[in-house]
C-alpha cells in the first residue's frame, strides 16, 4: 500500500514558526514527522526541548542578566540573576522576556524560595533552551522588604537593591545604590563585620609588618592604619561617597536623616 504524501507547504511552516519561534528547517522536519499535524508537531518539539535541556544542562552559563523589580509602595523588592552562555543570547528579546516574566512572577506572588521559582519555570526554561540552543539557568535571587526600597542596575551586569528608612527619597537611594555598585561594600556598619573577619585581617597585617623587620610597637601602629583602610574598603558608611568624595556615606545619611537597613549587590557571574 502506498503511503499518503503530506504536503508541507510554506504557510504551515510559517504557522509553526509563529507558534514556536523555532527555525525553518526544524519546523519542516517536525511537521514531516507529525504528518502535517500542527499540534502534534508542537507537542513533539516540546518533548524534544525537554531532551535538549538535559543535554545543555552541563554547559557553563557565565553570561546573562541581573534585574530588579520593586512594588509601587516601595516596600517589597526582588533582584534576580538569570544566566545563559553568551552575550548574544543575553541580548535576545526572548531571553529578556523570559527573565522579565520570572522576576515579575516572583514579585507578584511573593516567592522567596529559589527551588520553588526554578520548579515553576522549568518547562518554560526548557523550551527556551530548545529555541536559543544554550543552557539557561535561574541562578539566584534575593527578596528585600523595608520602609523604603530603591535600586540601581548597571548595564544588566551589576544590580543593587537597598532598604532604607521611610523618610528616604528615590533619588537619594538610587545614588547610594550606584555607590554600592561601584564600591562593592560588604557590610553597612563596622559592628556588622564578623569578629573572625577582623581578627584574620589583623593577624595578616601584623604578620606582614613584623616580617618587614619593624618592631612590635611600630608594627602595631602600621597594622592599626591598615585595619582602618580595610574597614573603609568593606563598610558602606565609612566609604567616601562617590558623588562627593569630600564626605563619607555616613555623613550623607546624617545630613538627610536616613538610615540604610539592608542591601544586596549582585555582579553577573561572580563566584561561579
């Protein structure tokens, strides 16, 4: 018995491309395998996408983007890092739309667990992997709450979200966020620095000074100066404000009668 030949015309291929955004060749092959059944072709492509996702899961994802969203009342915010393999895909509108959907969902549904977020978007992630041909990873996110939240994102590569006291203003918190993006402090106040971090650095600096042949008393003086510099490098309020280096962040906060209660800073691909 002669098999029935299915006419896979350009209109059918266009319909499948519009539904899936997959390439012409892949669409034609999927339609042939599905005997011209559009819905079956889509189902098969989705299954193939899940398979592709497994194959791609071991690929390094050092590119991508960082995004921040804050509720209109400025009291709840989310920052997220979503990775891909190349800058080309990071700039792709489909990848960016996926990232936007993920972060808006996390914000609106107040999701605060990464595993829950990853599970919720696993199917969409797999389909996106099939489309762009690269591994995609929802790597991390953070939720901040407070009286007044502000943020800054630098070229989708560095993101900062800050929680301040209720009398803060959007412009001021944005400027402080820009400062944090540039200077990368680790703590807000000196008292926030763990004792073991201070002790370790003090031991290192004292050892360096002693090895240089200085006396113990002089080494103590040298170490004291170096520890002050160390604190200024890692503590937000001790840093000179990048928009006015003649004042510290602490002096700026006193001037405007505000307090920074919390912050988070993401840099794309850090610690990978």
